[in-house]
């Protein structure tokens, strides 16, 4: 991403007239594509990074306490990064007003606590490649909830077809594990619950970022959620071994993933329809699939034909939604 686009990201996370002047970039075709690509590349890299983190910190699959402690440290650090950076940039401490605390708590509950409690525990028992595709269902949950529950936009035939194609991809990639009895609530099932929570959060962000500072909400909900996850992890007897410099750098990068991606995505959702943003996120499972196969050595343990077909179905579903009439521009 070039200097011009990076400057737009930084400036648009400000407030007042500054953000308003740059909002056209966040609603333009190229702007949405570039910013969503940036976010999805970061999110896609999280799949292998979490599993690599389990290795570096010597966290076994059944050690839920340590998994939640690891997640809590990551998200608290992300919140500190966002809040500290924007506080320095704006020249004052970035904090929510008293009347904004319920919104912070609501977002923290679903965006960090529920979503990532399920994700971190589930990922310990599921392959990163498979999990990256299951997580794509979050996009379709967001479209369905936006239309049916939040009444933020209409559910058209094309959007429904896109949802069907996307879920077909989720089913296809899991056919092998289903046949072997490998699809379990404690693994892939938790990843699916995490995806549902993520879809709900997308709609909540669309609603609340139009009235409140998106970056403030992102930073503070991460800090609150991170503290809760870390507290749960400690209560369950979790601990983190000394990981060395590689582990420290990994945690810092994972904090950056959340700090950067969610701040930019919150800003996008404040000025775009949910369906328009959700459909671009087909890149997350693609990046997650490729990076997991490359970094975790999972390429030999999956069925290439079935995985490619699943990715094609997920991508086709999102493309179908993307070309739907009314998917462009701002939400009504």
C-alpha cells in the first residue's frame, strides 16, 4: 500500500472535519478494495500465527487457561497500541465518555470475549487451513443479520445465493472430517460459533460507529476484552512459558494485526453498507489458507481438490453478493 493510502488510513481515524474530508476514499471502489485487502491479509496471517504461538509458548491443545491467557495478552496489547497511538496523534488521552461505556462493553463481549474465546480454543483442535474457510461464514452471517435482524439493508436473491454458495464451501472443506467423525463442537464447531459472533459484531459496528468514534471503540473494547480473557485464563490455571525473542515479536505482531485491521474496518463500516464490506472479505480465508499451508506445513494433510473447490465456492458466493444491485455505495 502506498504512502497516499497509508496517510488516508491514519487521517481518517481522526475525528471531526478531518475524517469527513477523507470519507470519499473510504467509500470509493479502489479505497474499499485496498483497505479491505490490507485488513484481510492481516487477519489471514492470524491463523498460522496463533498456532505458531502455541508452539513457541508450549501451550498444549487441552490447556484452555493458557490459550485464553495468550489471547488476552494479545488483545490487551492491541487496545493499548490503538489508544496510545491515537492519544499521541490527537494530543489528548483517547477515552470513552460515561455514556459510551455500555457500547464499549457490548462490543467487547461479542467482538473479543465470545468471538475469540471460541476461536482460540477451537483453533487448538482444528487445522488452520480448515478454520480459515469456516471463518468465512462470518461474512454471510453478517449479511443475513444485517438484513433480517438489524434491518440495515435488504436481503436480495443475489445475496441469498451468495450465502448458499459460501456455506456450501464450508461444508465441502469439512466433508473429509465429517466422514471420519472429525467435526466436533470443541474444534470446528467453536470456530463456527466464533464466526457467528463475528457476523453479529459487523452489524453492531455498522450501527454504533456512525454515532461514536470507531477508533476509540476499537481500542477500549480490546483492552476490556483482553483483561477478561486473561483473567479467565489465569483463573483456569493458565501460564505462559518464556518464548524468547521470537515469541515476543510474534505477540507484538499479533497485537498489531488487531489494532490496525479492526481500526480500519470499523472506519469502513461507519460509511459503507455491511454487505459491501463483508463481500470483500473473501480474501481472509484465501490468505489464511495459503499462509497456513505455507507456515504450518498443512498442505500435505488436506485434500487439494476439495480445498480448492471450497475456496472457489466461498469466493464465488462473495462475488455474487458483490455484484448485487445496491451493494455499492453507502447503506440506506
